[in-house]
C-alpha cells in the first residue's frame, strides 16, 4: 500500500466510532469492492490495516485505497444494510454463490381439489401460506419421478384449470373427474391428502404396499412390462425417501450448516433434516476474503434469499452469531453443545473438510493459473484488468440477429451480469449488429451510472475494434477495447490493441487459455439464445425478436392472428389497431424476412 494511501486511511481510521454499522471498501476507481458489517466499526476496520494479512485477504487489502461506513443503531440493522449494499453493488470480494438456482420442493396445494407439483423459488410466490411444501430435493430427477408416482397412485387434480369435459386422466383412473363432480367426498379427499403428507414425510409403507400388490398382480397376469414399470416406480421411491446413515428417532425438522476453511478457501456443507431423517445435503466451495464467520453468515443469508424455504429451525456452530441470524429470519437458530445433533454438526464439518481436501490441489492450480494470466494481460496491455465484458452475435443466414454479453471478474464468470440482446430487424451484418449492441449496452451504463468494465473484448481484428471504439468514443467513455484475431485455421492467434497494434499470444500460455475460455463462453451463450428461439418454433418466440413488442402486445397479436401467415396477410391498418405506427413498421419489416 502506497504511503499516501496509508496516511489517508490512518487519518480516517482515527475518526471511526466504536459503534455497529456497515463498511464499504473502494478501489482506485472508486468502485465498491467489498461490503462488510461490524459490531464495532473501529475495531473491525483497524483489523484490515493494522495487522499482518496474507493470502487472499492481502489481495483485498492491496486493492483498497479508501473506505466508507454507515453507522447503525444495532448489529441487526448493520446486517440488513450489509446485505442490501451487497445486492446493490455486487462487490467482487464478497462471496458469490455458484448459481442462482434453488433446489426444487414438492408442493401439495390447499385447494378444494388439490394438486401436487414441483416448484422452485418459493420466496417469490404469494398466497400459498396454507400449501404444504416438502424438500428441498437435491436429487431432482427422483423428486420428479416421486410426483409422477403419487399422481398415478392417487387421483389428484392434474390440470391447471378445470375443463368442460372429462379428460384422459379420468378414464384411466388417475383423476376423480373434478370438472364434472357435483358431490365432493371430503372424507376421501382428506384421507388422500393425509396419506400423501405421511408419505412425503418419510412413511413410504402405504404407497409401497400398493405398488407391490399391483406389481405382483401384473406379474401373475403375465403383464411383465407393467410389472417392470411398477418396480421402477418403487425403486424411485426408495431413492428419494431412503433413510440415510443418521436417524434421530425424533420428528426434528431443520437445516444444519457446517463448514471448514483452509488458505482462504471455505467449504460449506448443508444438511437437510426432515422428520428426524437426514434427507439430503448440499455443498459449496468458494474463496473468502474477510472474517470466516462473517462469510458463513453471509452465505446462509444468500442461500435462503435465492429461493430456498427458511425452516423453523437452523443449526449452526458456536462461532456463528445465532442471535442476529435468528432476528434476521425470524426463526429459531440453535448451537448444539452435545448429543445427536452436535454429532451431526461435527459430521457436516468433517464432510466439508473432506470435500475441500479433495479439491484443494485443483483449486490452487486453477487460482495460480488465473492469477498468472491476469499478470500476463497486465504486461501486454499496460494496466490491471479486473472486469471484462465481451460480446458475440448469432444469426440465421443473415437474419434473426441476437447477441450475448458475458462478464468476467478477474477471469471468473459473473453470470448474474450476463445479458441477451434482440437486434433491430433492419440489421443485416455483424458490424451493424456490433454497433447496435455496444451502443445500447454502454448508453445504459452511462445513463444508469452502472459500473464500467476495465476492458471490452470483441471477436475480430482491426475493423471490429475500430467500430467498437468509435461507439465508445462517441459516448465519451474511457474504456479500453481489444479484439481477438483468428488465424487462417480459425484459432485465436493475437490481441488487437485499442491503437490497432498487434500483440502475439503464446498458444501454450495461461493467458491464451483464459481468453479462449471467454470466447467460448460468449459464443455458446449467444448461440444457445438463438437456438432457444428457433427450437421453440412458435410465433410467440418470433415476436420476441421484434423491437417494441412486449408481453401485452404479443398476447393481443397471438389472440387475433394465431399464425405467421395470417399476420403477414394483415393490412397495415389492422396491425396499427393493436400497435403504434413505429412498432407496426418494425413488425412488417420483420415478417418480410420470415
């Protein structure tokens, strides 16, 4: 840390109060790179600069040139503020979960005619407080098969909306014909629901017995295909509801978080205990930069906020602030001292250590290669690169242009910031598509004061770099641009710098490896977007490509026309009855190319 920065930080530290609050670390560009909270701001902030730090924490400290803080009345307020700021700024040194997907749950609806289905992201759902949820299910395939088994064994409602006529499910005995029911047998429905609830809570005897009886009956009738199908259904049940090595012999329901850390790598194991049975588990490994207990706390909050149900009880180790976690989620948080649950917590921590030990060599090798690639890129370009944004187009014979943008922070993908672009219908070539996407992306960055990347990478040579630089310069932005030029074998061979000079890249270097990885990622992202649109093969998907047509207008067009042919045959006046003149022009032009 340079002397002037040290002096500036030392002066600011002398003014920090010994009160709770949230602090924000900034780099030389004024970008927030880490957000934390503290019971005592002065003590926590001083710990970064007044003691020896090593490893990943040293990387964070070396990147800090300034800090800010916000004082709060309580530690809970500081935690809420910390999480809010992390969501807002997405700091590079805060933990990032590997994906935004949550495990699925099985939902049994509390309706007059109940349904059973797989659901995700339960925190986003409303008006479902009386429904029953079971899970989470790490084995997604087995969970789906379980729902299929239950729907076949029990005549639940299968359709989303009651029809006017009896459907196939009724005729094959898998539905009671709710759309035609006049007299509801509430006792039968309630018994059915209670059996399903008991089954999903771990009591498989009722359904297993039914399947075994039907399997033997089918075998006796020499219907071996049916018997095999029933046997497979029974196997699926055993996979999904099989008891693990831990059975607490009591109806406990909780999530348990154990962890192990080494050399700034943090391994977390989450155990799901339902009805006293170890129902499943989830693991994560990532790099942490601050206090380990604070990182675990941040992880737990992010884990539930991405869509998992907060249970009635959470179990953590003694170094985690259970009181603040309990207040944040308004749920019971316990720290076991002895007994079966403490043994289970120890097992979780042991598993976390085993997983990290197995992967440590690979993690270390990958980190070393990534840092070496960053150093090589800095030497080649003359400045340190942290955030990279790169673009690629996809089209079908010069039509239906789309584009994808991927973001890498220190050569690690930041998938939360990936973006897809629909290109204007009048675009007929790659350069025009690039111009439009670059302009749209960085006009938004400018208008919304979003974080700028350190580097933009385009796929191509001097011409592509010149076109992108022209757009960036027109917006008055200072962002470096490079192109990745391919040789006659269509393999990346060199970097085209912003001044159009050429920098050779050793094909055996780590820099080449990571640049190629970025190229492949953005190419696959754009291609998958385009293929997804084509694969649907629906008018609805094609209308998504037309600028100015949103969900409301799309539904109106689909309702009125229903096919591309009818829409092509429609007059301008008819289209303008649903669309503005400009949007109607876009649609007419687009339809000409279909």
